[in-house]
C-alpha cells in the first residue's frame, strides 16, 4: 500500500464522519506523511497499520463509542505518542478533531534544531558554496563533454558514410583501392555510430543521476532545517 492508497482508503473509512472533521483528519495524516519524508513512507505505513484501524481510532477519539474507546486505548502500544489535540476537549464550533496517537517513527524526526542548522549553514557558506559551485562546474563540464563527443561522433559517422558512397564507383575502376577505402569508411562509420550511441546512453544515465542526487541533497537539507 502506498501513501496515496492509504489516504484514499482512510477517506472512504471516514465517510460517516462530519465533513470538516474528516478533512482535518486527512490533512493531519497528509502532513504527517510529508514531514516523515518518502524515505520513511513504508515505515510510517507499518507503524500506522490499516486505514480501517486509524478510522476506528478517530471515531473513538471523537466520542462515537465509549466501549470502543476503552478497548482501543488499552490496545495502544506504549511507544506511541499522543497527537496534538488528542487529550484536549473540543472547543466551540469545529476545531481540529481528536486524533489517534502518532506512531513511534514520528518521534524519530529531529526537531528543535532548526536555528542551529540555519546558523551552521550561514557560517559554513563560503565552504559549501565553493564545493557546490565546483561540483556544478564539473557536472556541466562532463555533460558538455559528452554532448560534444556525441555531436563529433555523429559528424564523423556521417562523413564516413558519404565517403563510402562516394567511393563505390571506384570499385569498378580501381577495385583494390576501392575495396580498401570502402572498408575503412565502413569501420569509421561504425565507430562514429557506436560512439554516438554510447554518448547518448551516458547522457541519459548521467543527467538523471545528477538530478536525483540534487533532489536528495535538498531534501536532506530541508529535513535538517525543518522546512
């Protein structure tokens, strides 16, 4: 089960709950998944259990069944922490509904260090900015080199093919030199096509790798800073 499937199933399970309270609960768990990050999505799903279980917990905490409330409260593991508003009485109007305890994985997320990480980033800015720009330059240089070699190889292959076609009439008048030149042109064309294909494969592999690495780097920084 994925995050999207979990939320869809939870929404179906909460069909009988007040619309505003249902939206608050879905928003809470949607933000919970976002804060945990994609790397912990499977762990969060294991900790939460089935959407049916969570829906029952939400109904119990909303006071729909006292018997279920007692049974679910006694069944909760000691490692879980109470969600905001779980033990607080509801205020007038539609406040955020009481939500079931959060799984232990939520407590693993580092908190309270946002200011420290921001200060560290500012202080070390001359170091990491130089490294980042250096890596960016290296990546652009490698990408440019691959693209340049690809165009050069393609031009080499095209020129070899034209030379081969131009040398076909020579096979009649000068068979020996004609076969020799044609063979050389075929080899050159094959090398050019092979190098072009290799460069295209390298670019198709290297560029997405750089994009994924950059996304993971910014995701890691955002997680540490608490954005």
